[in-house]
């Protein structure tokens, strides 16, 4: 990634580019968006775009980092290792705990981007969660990884089907899933 100036004008231009990118995602899939469309809609030149980003993927990665705030969530995990994975909401996979501003929801709804995002998030907590499941339920690493995979990707799919809107319906479904998992697994 290019070294970027941190002046107010540069920050504003990057914000406009990212906001335009998100607006275009509402209309079309990621694979159908190009730099020319972003420049036209943002009313900037291609030179201005390339002054800030090397390509469209960089725009996506920076926008995703803003949306996820992964480091804050990961730090919280390390501070609270003695949790009950079914009653403490910090067990909820990162994709559900991430405080996603509604303006970023479109990232999670795009079929190409959501697969990338899901895999990135899965690997962020994989080691920690597998160890936690092994200790709590006396599982092998293989068994714990499969359960974590089921919980994470299942939760991701449910969130996607709910449009990533955290509301009363979302809370009800999350509690139902947590209860289902809790009653479906018993300590050996």
C-alpha cells in the first residue's frame, strides 16, 4: 500500500472514494465496479484516485478495516479468557460482535466480498476459539475446529440472511441459536 499523507484534504478525498465505493456496491457487485466509475461518481480524476490508492482492492481493504475494527475485538478476547461460551456474548463469532455501522452492511451482502470477509474473520479467532472449545468440552483439536467452523459460518450465513441488521428479530434468532447449540452439546 502506498504511503499516504495525513492532511485533512487527503483524508476527505479517501473518505469520498470509500463512500462512493459503498454507494456503487448498493447498485452492483464488486466485480462490476471499476476505478472509472468511482472517479465519475466521486467527481475526481483518475490521477487523484491513484494518488491515494493503487487499485480498487486497496479501497475495499481500507473500507473493510474501518468496518470491522478487528483489533479492538481481538484485544477484548485476550483480556477475558474465562468466559462461558454460551452465556457470554463475547463467544458470539466476531462477525456478530463487530460494531458494523449500517453504511458498511453492503460489504457483507456482496457475494464475492462476504466470502472473503467470512474467511478473514474466521481466521482472526480460530486458534483462540478452538482452544476454548477443547478446554470447555474436552474435545480434540479436530472436533473443536469443526464445531467452531459450524458456529462461525452458520452464524455468518444467518446474519447475512437478516441483512446484518441488529434489531429485536436479530437478538431473538441469536438467542435461539445459542440455546440450540448449548443444549446440543454436553460436556463429556
